[in-house]
């Protein structure tokens, strides 16, 4: 897979049997050798089965996951946003509030400009 075919790969977190998904940021660097990488930020904070009969989420960590992904140099970010996450019909616990989205995007743009994450290459050691 590669960008020539219009394909992106997506990091969404991994499950290790707990109710949390874990993002290993080394994956973002390794995966981009084959194709541009997109971080699914809000999926990464899901807690499968975290509410017993449904999926929970830790939306307070959305900025953390997004900041780290941008600093590493992903080509894109995926967010689920909602004007009232507590009343969203789907994925409410991990949705980012719409009223805070622009502020987060501005911060992420500044991080991208400062880190130049796209030039972040793996040194030959």
C-alpha cells in the first residue's frame, strides 16, 4: 500500500485485554514507510466495554493523543466531534466538544509548524 494508490493507513490504538486502547507512537513512524498515516484520535480514547453494556471513552485525552501524533508527523487526523457529546447517539464518551475544536486545531497547527514532524526520520544507528 502507498500514496500512489490513494491509500492511507490508520492508527486507532491497540487492545491488550483491558478496557483501554493504547497508542504506541512508534507505530506512526514505522507505518509511514508504506503509506501516509492518519491518527484516529477519538477512537484511540475509547474504552471497549468500559461502561459495561457499551463503550466508554476518555475524551480528556483527545488533545494528548492529537498533540503527540502531530509532533511525530502524521499526515492527517480523524476526530469525532459533537455539539453535545453527552447526548450523542454514538461514541459520545470519546467525542470532542465542537465548541473546543477550533482551539485544538490551532494548537495542533502550531505544533506541526514547530516540530516539522513530517521531516522526522528514523536515523540509521
